[in-house]
């Protein structure tokens, strides 16, 4: 799926908030030593779950809009994956521990 303007804007905003850079490659969009974040529009939120599976640290799906955040909350219910809004504010905290 081609990158949308909303995706790129959201990813860059959240990366700046975490004092890192947005990774435009095939890996997770935002990574620090403490956290991994995958930014997704509403239509691809469920795909983020598979991409975040390999990480042994707190992981988040960041929605590009309100609809994406609502979908992310649905797909992450009962999981260790957290959810952020498009500003990088935590809506559901990740319960995954760094390991």
C-alpha cells in the first residue's frame, strides 16, 4: 500500500516526540531502545499486529486518525499491544515488558 500523507505526517510527529527518526523502510516505523511503534491508517490496522509480534519491548499501534485509533483498540483488546493517537498520546498502554 502506498504511503499516505497522513501516515508520513503522523510518523514524523511521533518520531520527533520520541527524539528519533521515522523509518520509511519495511521495518517498524518508529523504534527506540525502549519502544516500537507502527503507524497505521484505518484500513491496515490489523496488519500492524503481525509486524509488532517480534519485539520484546513495549509496542504500540498509532492510528493516523480517530477511526484508526478505534480499530486499533478493537484489534488489540486482550493483547499486550498498546495504542496511541495521531499525536503520540497513549490511549491504551502496552503491557509488554522490555526483555
